[in-house]
C-alpha cells in the first residue's frame, strides 16, 4: 500500500520538543489525506502540556481528539490545524478544512472530523477556530443579558474573543481587563472598553475570567456585584490556588461556575452538537476579518522545536505555524 512521509512535533519531555518522522498510509474509504497549511499554538492548554502540569486525574479527560502518546511521557498534542485535502473522495480534493489535529505536515483524517472552511474564510485566519469555539461555548455558559455590565479578565485569545462576542449582545457594556497596557489597542479593535486591574470598577453584572492566574480570579470576586455570576474559563492544571471565599463571596451571594469546551451547556445539548458548534465558530471567523489581529506571530514548522519555548512563555496572542508550500 502506498505511503507518504510526514513530520510531527512531539513534546518528548517537560520543556523539550522535537520533530519526528511519521509514516502516513494511503487513506481508507472513510478518510482524507490532508497536507497542513497552518496550525496554531493554543498557549493555555499547550503550555501546561509543555511543562508537564496535566494532573494524572485528567489524563483521559484532557486528551486531544487526535493526540498520540500519553501525558507524563512523549506526547503529540495540538488541536488547531488548517490544511488542504490531497487524497480522498473526488468531491473533497482541493478543499481547505479545519481539524483538531496536532502539529504535523501531513495526516489521515476521518471524513467526519473534517470541517470545510467557509468560502469567505482565509486559511491563515482559520487557525483561530478552536479558540472561537471555546469563546462561543463560554458565551452560552455566561448567558449575558442585554444592557449588562460584563467584565472579561484576561485579554488572551479566548478572553478577547469572548469579549467580542459579549459585545454583540445589545446594550452591553463590556470591559476587557489585562495587566498588559498594550492590550488596550486590541480592545479598541474589538469595540470594547479596556482597563488595567487597578482601574476596574466593581458591581459588574457578569464576569468571565480567562487570565489563568490566581490574582485574576481573586479580582473577579472583588469586582462582582450582588448575586453576580463568575464564569471560569481558565484551566489551572495541577496548580493549587487560593481564593478569599471568607470575604464577600457569601454575603454577595456570588456564583462561580466552570466553563469547559469539552461539553456543550445543558441548555444547548438538545439541538446542538460539537460539529454544529465548530461550523458556527468558522462562520463567525469568516464574518469578522478584524479578529485576525489576534494572530500576532508566525514561525515556520521546521523551526518549531527552537521557537516553541519562546512562544509558550511569551506574552503574545495566537502564534501561527506556517508549513511549506
């Protein structure tokens, strides 16, 4: 059976990555063979995998759909892949697709897992699809009401996209909070307000926390108004954090809820599935070319083992990986 060669990025030990040769067989009847155009580094989750901070209790739940290897040892991890179909049924050949595949030059994919890009969505912007899907799920979990004051803490990619979606709710006042003053320009591009942590006003109706920091979640508790809801998007891995639940948490009757993209909110599950949600995320990306401002860096795939540590530990937004033509 004919085979193709490929290279994939593996985290071979905490803080150490390498490219490994892969053999890609001819795709089966229900598969496509895809050549990667771009992939994106998801700093939040990938940084925990890179540092070896995935708790043992979460090894199965936090597996990426096409992960190879295991947490705690060598692992091929990632879920922001945009490619072009080169082998498969005739109607798929040449189509650009998004998939939840790791960083790899070529791969076989079940047809059911391939999501075609809308005609108006450039491949280079589509690396934001997984983050947009997370933000959409967060919006459903937060359930913002028209006219509310909504605070989003953490102007990373997911926080910024969630703020942009909240801004689409009529009459909302959306404030994006970050410790980096340079994020002010990003808030302006997205049409929302910006504040540094010490500038933020309290009595928020709804707060979405996406900073991944203990201080950020503590700030969320301080800014929440009476009976407000705080939606927690951050995943802390194996870190223990301290929260002042002995202060106003009880007297203000606050609600702290987790949002995680692996499950759709209960109110949506009767009509939506993961496929429909991803298609909607791609549709939103196609409609918002200004969201491409969230991609603020790019590297070649063959340079990934050298640049990955700087990408993970940097203060950038989405870092795009470009593959050879």
